[in-house]
């Protein structure tokens, strides 16, 4: 009988105990790749131990012969319970260590992102109307254009404002400025035209445009912002366009570069501020006679449509379609489709020449 107690005691001693130690993350990964071999070794060990116990019982416990039909099932059950317990506890520890590893990794990544974001946001935009900010031009036949589109819903009324600022260099080196403004503000349609002559390509204040600043960032990235104030039909609207990073390039030659940026704007009028959607399109050319105001451009017959849309999730879409009826190698029929996801910032663009 004492021998039976010794066997049971031996089994109880060898039962696994929960381990509280947490392995280092890099060791967890290497051990995890060998879990199968580990449990195969453990199983082989206990099978050998079981064989030794069988030999011991057969030779030393003859007094238990009347109870042998109960001993073997009991030993088999205890061995199965032992193996199952080892596997179960090992699996729990492995899962716990893996979760700890993921938590450590997530904290490290989050720390890196917070540090980089803090540095990124600490860079201030510089408000300037210098030659550098507006890419002033010193050669002849140069052209610059900035179009700002603001769109949204303000107190259940649609809000829409488009400011198109064009600067074309003349033969004497000066710039002809001509601006178009149109939209709907507080249910009222507004429109205006402003023109002037200047020695600089920087947008000029006048009857409608009261302020227009472009903000660049000192990290030399593509980020930019616009600060402006316009007055149309006795309505003064101030705005700040942010989150512009140059999302799309639809022309990329020196004589015709064209890009679109999508962001948001804070609009102020009537002593209130509102957040609306924004798109800015920029064009610049070092020789407008090649691709913009080329010979025969005024004789081209074409229908051109451009639609800028935002859905309920604030995803941006732009459809730019031109149907050209005149045979011109420098301007052909085409359709541009642009899309930007508000949630992820991912962009897609498709050109379909026709």
C-alpha cells in the first residue's frame, strides 16, 4: 500500500505548476517556432516514465494483483490528465506571453508615432507674401494660377466659394493679374472679377480680394496653407485652408505643371466660424506659349467640365472631362478621375484619353 502512495505522490510532484515569469519578446518568438518539438519531447519523456512505472508495478506490486484491472485504467487516465495539463498550461503561458509581446510592441510603436507626430506638428507655417512663397517669376512667358474651392453646408444652407487667381507675364516683364470669384453664401449668389497690372506675380489685393497669404513649412515638405479674405456683394468671408500636401499631379512638364490638393478650411463670416471641405489647384508654366496659350489655342472648340464632390464620409472625388472637337496635338479629349479617402488619406487617379 505504501508503494501505491509513493506512485501517486510521484505523479503529483511531476504535475506542472503555473509559471509567472514572462520571457523576453525576442525569445518568445524563437520559442514559439519550436512549440511542436517541445511538446513532442515532453510526450516522449512521460511515455518513458510510464514504461518504467509499468515495469515497477509488474515486478514489485504483486500484492495488488486482485486490483490490477483498476490500476491500468487509473494510470492511463492520470497520464492523460498529466499530458493534457502540461499542454494546457503551456498553451496559456504561450498565449499570455504573446499578448504581452504585442502590448510591448504596440507601446513602442505608439511612442515612436507620438514622438514623430509631436515633431511634425511643432513645425510652424510661415505666413509670407515673399517672392519665394509664391514662386515669383523673373523670365518672360511665365504663368501662375491658384484656384481655391470651398464647399460645405452652413446652417442647413449650401456654402460654395471659388477663387481663381491667374497671373500671366507680359512682354515688358510685368504680370497681368485677373481673378474670378463666384459662389453661394447664405443663400445668396456672389460673383466678381478683379484685374490689375504688377511687377510681381504675388496675388494683389483689390476690390474683392482683401488678403491672400500662402503659408509654407520650414521642414521643406509639400505642406502648405492659405489665409484669405474676400468681399463680394457686401459679404466678407475669411478662411484658412489646411491639410494641403499636394495629393495629385495631373501635368508634370516644365511648361505645364498642374497639381491638386485636398484639405479642409475654417470659414468665418457673420461673426461665426464653420468647417468646410477644400480643394486647391495650382498651375505654373515657364513657357505658357508651349502648352497653355499656344498658337491656335483660341480657335479650339471643346466642352470642358470639372466636378469636385465629397460624399457623406468626406471622401473626395474629382471628374475633369474635356471633349475636344478641333484636331489639335496640344489639347486632346480626355477624362481625369481623382479620389482621396478621408479616413486613410489614400489617393487614386485615372486618366482615360478619348
